C-alpha cells in the first residue's frame, strides 16, 4: 500500500495525498486495458534491471492513461518497502511519435513513405515465402498531374494528391499498404493475392476509382493513372527487384496511353487480359440467354431404366462457341456470379423436368449441383421452397448435390441448413465422394440420402486394384448406412459389370448416354431406352 506521495506525484496523477495513502499502488498503474497493472508483476519485470527502471502506463484520477517512467529502489532497513520515482513522459512519447512520423510517413498525405513501404514489403515477402503465397507490388503514376501543378499551382496540386491518397486507401483492403513515394507516384502492396487475374482486378479498381473528377477549391480536375505490376515470386524475390520490375511494367503501361495497367511478365498480361475478358462476357451471358442446360441420365442397375437426370450447365458464346465448364465455373464461383447462374439453372431445370412429369414420367428425379456460394445463403431453404411451390415441382423429386468440402466448411451451420432443406422433402447427395473428407462421422450426422462415387475411381477400376477396392468399399459403406450409391463416369461394360457386382445402385456416364439437350433427352425417355445388364 502507498505510505506517502509527494506534491509532484499528486500533480501527475491528479490525486491528493489523502485519496491514495493506505491504498494499493495498483490503483495508479494501468495495463493498457480496463484492468489495473499488478505491482508484483512490475517488480518481477524490473528485478534484473540494475537501475530498477521500467516504462509503464499510469492512470490519472480522471481515468486518463498516461506513459510513465518509473525508477524503483528497494529500502533494506525497517520498516522496508520501495521508493518509486515517477516521471510523466507524455511529451517525450509525443516527440518520439512525431519523429517516427517524419521518418516513416509522408507529411502531405499521412501515407507510409518509401522507407516504411520497404520494411513492410520485406516482412510480407518473408511471410509469403513461408506460406507459399503470392503478393503483388504496384506502382501507380498519375496522368496530367504536372499540368495541374503548372497551371493552378503547387498548393492546389497538394490538395489533389491528398484526395488521390484518400481514394486509393478507400478502394483497397485494410490489410494492404498504400505508400507515397514522392511527386505523383504511389506504391501499393497486396497481400495474399492468389492469381495474376486477382491483381489485375485490383489494378482496374484503382484506375476506376481515379477516373471521376476531383472537386478542389471550386475547380473540377481530372487525372487518370497508369499502373505497373510485379508479382512475387515470379517477378522477383526481394523488395528492390520487385519495385524495379514494377517500374519497368509502369513504363510499358504509359506507352499504351492513359488508364492502363501492365504486368512485368508478358504472359501474365495475356492471361490476365483473357481472364478479365472472359469475366466480362460471363456477366452478360445470363441476360443474353447464352446458357443452356444439358441433361445426363442416371440409370438403375436393377432395372436398366432411366430413373433420374442430372442438370449440367453449358455456355455457348456467339463468337467463341462452347466455353468449357472447367474455364467458366471456377470464375463464376470466384466472382459470385455463380449465385444468379445457379438459381437460373435450378429454376430452368425444375420447369423442364416438370413438363416431363406431365408427359408420363412422373417418377423421374432431377439432380442439380449446388455451389459453395449458393450453399452459404442463409435463406437457401426458403428460396428452394418458394421456387418448387411456384413451379409446382414435387420437392421429393429434387436431389441437390454438394461436395464434401462444402458441407464440412462449417459443420454446425451446414447441419442446420441441410435439415431445413430435407424438411421440404428435398433429397441430398454427396458429389465426388472419396476425394474430400470422407468421414463416417458426417455421413451419420448429416441427412444425406446418396453418395456419388467420383469418376477418378471409376475410370481405373478395371485395371487398378486400389481404385477397385475403394469403389467397392464406398458401395459397401453406403449400403450399410442405407444410402443410395451412384457411380459417375461409367464408360465401359467392364466398369459397369464390376460396379454392379459391388452392389452399386445407379450409374451415369457415356456408356449409356452423354449429356443431352432437353429435346434429345425427352426423345430418349419416350423411346424407353434401357441399359442392357446382361
């Protein structure tokens, strides 16, 4: 407890002597949170210091937290105790912060300067190297800024630079760094960039954010920009090399005129451009009715009859023909376009199969793939209920296929959603089974009705014992859990007979039929084609 406090200490803490004598010293110290600092911990921290010195936070009577310098001297003679010499170092800390700001931050924009940018870039490179990630360094140079300075003066030019800095910061994530190198040049550091296309999208966003004019002192001023991009580790593995190569890329961008970006590596320019063009076309494809659904039959291995069809999305571009799903589905997932596209697929396929029900094929099931983005929608079950009710589609004839990785991403939330969906009567299937978690636990926990053996196992079962054993084990597992097992990618009679011998319930693949347009699939149903099981 405090025995005495002199006048100077009373001024520092804002307490009178009568307020503190007899009370614990902890009341005058702070841990930086709402809790006081334990004096015993302070003593342990300075025990090995010859001068008994520490810098801590103090708490004033009004609650203000202030930085303190404390010297502690142990009194050996009775009654013992400690003498603390306390100094308020608020001004010193403010001075240190001001010096640090001058050293590491741009005085005009308050952005990091080149020195701090290099420090952050060095740390980011080490982290990216450990985690085997990419990162991007961008050099941003303003267009026509010299004209603004020369015609309207440096003061107005400075206001434009501050406005540019604010727009750049607002456009990027908090985890990214924007720095001013001087003049009209800015530098950007992007962490965790997973592709050149992702960096290109950010570069385009930066260019777009600078296109609208700036209103400065009643002047409407326009300035575009060019961006040079260097990627770690492709274009350099140290700060100096990455910045040098971003500068080279910037020079190429300027050669193309205003509002362009360029990568240092030429093939990245081509890949990123093609990817962005594909994204632009993909955004228009739905409204321009370029998507079409093909249907691939699923056949019972008990009767040889078609019992279900899987809806498969196809994109026919007017200039480029059919775009492979492997090219546009991942892009749709990445951009979020998969949500409206997926909703269109579900509605269109349900409407189509409903017409087949009305033509005498009322037992036909419809299988539709559900993307990760769609599954993340909190009102997914409500959307499905609204759709099936509006179309008059029987929910028990709808089967939604999800991959293991999707349902395992958040097991608790997935359980809730899956139960809400199955409460409608909709059935659930695990697609590509055997390539993800394959946990008995989730099969027991989730309301799954079907397993689909991944085509990679089916392809090799005729000549690879391991694939055959895995396929057989999946069938046995599904059967023991009273789940229907469907094999994908069946192309040969040998695969068919092996799967039938394993006890597989249904197959789909080119052996019976490739995916077909709706009219051809309807013709196949009407002719009553069956799979020969002899």
